[in-house]
């Protein structure tokens, strides 16, 4: 069985329309597993037609310290070495203030401090109404290590692709260029960058392009809300030409996208004949050709 191809939709900044485009592409691609790797704020499931949650898996992230009162002599060594003031006067560790550095655990003279992995989130494997699979996750409040949770989501998506025989894994990546984005990008076959024609959009597009170039990932760009500033559309086209990036086109600003979101639908569900929907269909056709060549 051939390995499924992986396409990740990313953006250098939030608010470009990345998730809206991913949801629309999931409507058009039939042979796919969908993965929402924006684990700090997963919301793609809100506009997809999910059937049911098939499996829930626990995610254990970084470690946290916990004082065992039956072994503690209250010598105060832990409080002296804690840089985060996470240990109270009655020797109880605040799990939110604790940064998981382990200093208190390693320096406790009577080994009264346990240092174990803590439940940090959940990963969900769902079925969709078109017989597909959707994988997403959520972090518990105050937890970190979202890059590791992204890796878990991608691994589960790969396993689902193997089981179901789907040939594409469509990934909704996080915004920005940090650890979760790197975890979403590495090892993918194609990165689709969604940008906007604004000063912030142009600045952050350059940063995400540097990242995809670093990992030598084939990259394509789409300009969303393209009609709000034509000069920045031209700048985006120049950047793509200079970096050997595929420029797939523009999606005009469409107020109906917000209306579609209120109805928990993609724009293709809500207004299939609007200008934005037609533009997305053209982008999908180009993406199909690119993926076939990979």
C-alpha cells in the first residue's frame, strides 16, 4: 500500500482564513483523512460534518512535581530552590505555577517529591459523514508541550490513513512559526500557505517561507481577502517568484464566509456559487495536479 501524501495548510499569522480554506478543501478532497494540528485552539471540527467520536486517547505531556506528605520532613529545601514560588508554606505544590523543571525533586534530601508525567490533553479520532476520518486534539488549561501533541495527532492520522486506505492527509496547521508549526510541517509533502494582503500578512509570509525553505518542503501560496489591497498581492507574487514558490491564486473577500461559520458550514456548503467558492474550486484543481506529481 502506498503511503498517504500529507498536505499542511499554514499561515505566518492568525486570522488569514487558514481554517476556513482547510474546511472547504476537505469538502472537495474525497480520498482523505483530516487532521487539525492547531491543538491549542482546535476549531476545524466546528464546520465539518462529523459523525461520531470513535476513540479518545489521553496525552501526557511534561512532568510536574508533587510532594508526598507522608515522606516530607518540611525541611524547606524545596522552597529554597524553587525559582517559581510554586511551593506553599504548608508544602503543597501549585500545579499551575510549577514549571516542571524537577529541581525540587532532584535536590530533596529525603526523596519526598514525586516527578511524574501529567495528563495534558486528549486526542480524538472521529468519523465523518462522507466515510472519512478526522483527528483533532485539545490541551487542558495551563498545559504545554503542544508540539508533542501535534506529533500525536499526525501519527494517529497516518494510522487512520493506513487502516482506511485514504491517499491524502489534509492537515490544518497552527498559525505562526513556533514549535507546533514545525511539528506540523516536518515530513509533509506540500505546504499550502494562506496569507492576506496586509503589512502584517506580508511580514509573516516571509517568515513562514523561510521555515518551509529550511525544511525543503514544496510550498504553494494563496492570497485570501485579495481585493482589500492590490499592492500587497503583487508583493506576494514577487516573493513567490523569487523563492521558487507556486502561486495558486487569490480568494476575494467574502462576507458570506462569516455567515457560513455561524451556520457551522464551509462556504462551499453555504454558498457554492459565490465568487470565493469558485476561486477555492480552482485552487483545489491546481492542488490535485501538484499532489499527483509528488
